[in-house]
C-alpha cells in the first residue's frame, strides 16, 4: 500500500481508505447496503491487512449507527488506525440540530466521540456547505476542537471552489486551523472537479480525498449497454447519486474501462481506481464494499499502474469541454498558466496553440 501526505500536513494516509457508510445501514443508507457488525469487522480486518490506515464515516450515516459500528470494531485496536468523520446534516428536528454553527459542530463532535468510543477524531470534515452560518464562526469552532484535542485535522466535503477559498481566507486572517483536504466526488465519468477543486488542491495544499470513486458501482463493468443492471445496486434502488446527464458518454467510458481491464486481466473497477490514483492532487481514495470479494478487488487496484497509452485512451473518452472562463484562458493566456492551472489546461493546450 502506498502512503501519501495529506495536504499541507505531516499526516500520511494510505492511498485507499475504507468507507463505512453501509455499516449497519438503515433508512435511505440501506440502499447502499447494510453490512452487519460481524461482516463489517471482517472487512476492516481485510483492509488493515492490506495496509489501509484510515476509516471514513459520518454522524449522518444511518443517524450515527455507522459511527457506533466503527467504534465497536476498533475497540482495543492500535490507535494508529485513523478515523475521519463529519458534521453538517440534520441529526434531529430541533432548530439547531443541523448546519455549521458553533453550537452544532461542538455538540455533534462530542456525540460522535461517544459513538466512536475515542477521545479524538483524526480528520473532521464539514460534510456540506452552510451558507447561513458565517465562515468565521465555523472555522473558529473547528479551531477550538483542535486546541482541545478532540480533533487533529480539519477538512471539508462537497464545497465549491469559492467556499473553500473563503474558509481558507478566514483561517489565515484569524490565525485558525486550515483545511488539509477536501472530500469530493471525482471519477473518470464525473470530472467537474478539475475545473476548480483540483487546482485548489495543488495551489492551496488542500488535498483531494475521493468519495464514491466508481460511482456506486456504475464504473465496475457490471453496467453495460448489452445487459440489464445488477439486481443488487443502489442505483436500481433509487439512490440517485451521481446524476448521469449523458448516458451514451457513460457507456463509452465503461467500454474503454472494460477494454483496458480485459487486456490487463483485472476488473474495470480496478482500472477506474488506478486512473484516479494518478490524477493530480489526489491523496486518498475511499473504497467501500458490500462483501469481502468486492473489497479485495478494489484494494488490488493499489498495485495497478496504467501505461501512458492506457491513460491516454481513458482521458480522451472522458474529457469534459472547457467551460467559461477556461476556454478563454486557454486561447489567450496559455503561455502564462501556472502548475495549478495546467492541472486542467495541459491536455487541451497540447492540441491547441494559444493566441496570445
């Protein structure tokens, strides 16, 4: 297993983390699967045996049941196993039981610690943006948790580029803890993060941690034009994430993944994960599984390295069009773009000369 530095911190995380959203899944989260405690413990054993050093959970997953399962499974294990959890979504019907206020963040962190049976959360994520609470209040609350030893590192998830930059500005202005990473949806099919979030990762040291890297199984090779979808799938159950706006493009990408996978004797899921692992700014990829076979297959991708020709095939079939202002930057500022800009622009510039 490869270990990568997490943003501008000294923390090393395994290339793959184990996602636990489906541990003890209930309600809407049962669509993603519901892994009983005994089987969940077995999945954790397998992940740790493969060198995984980070488990990812959230207070929102089945209203805390995932955290409870993680706490029970990790009881008595070495404290070198890192745990990431999150705060933002509703945990009750009260007016202050959601959002990123100081009240909600501190209350929910303490509740998560009780469920996890730990004295600290290693990486604490803001699970989603809150446009009502001032960012200064949110960042100060996180800083307080770090100073009190309840949280070691802070991060965000599902933020827009300007959201991240606003939080970083507040942290710098008031000498507060800053984000070390951003947990985002990023796949070979969903490359929108390359417009803003990946350049921010490189420029600001807010590393990328990827959730749902094979799009909930859509990129596993099991969804094909010529065959019906698998009977057991969060998509057939109505999960709805991620949205697929161009089904024909999705199948072209799946065809390319399968072509590479068949030639290498691996699964399409492994190819999708290996493609992600080589993308700029990516520090960590969260893999989840309903069973042992899925997990072992996903973890095997850590040792798969794609050739330049294979990457070129996958890049070309999945490349998104440049939206404004990026098409204008490419045509008029191509000779003045920095490394973070080139994370997006490089492949486009390779086929088109700048005008100025």
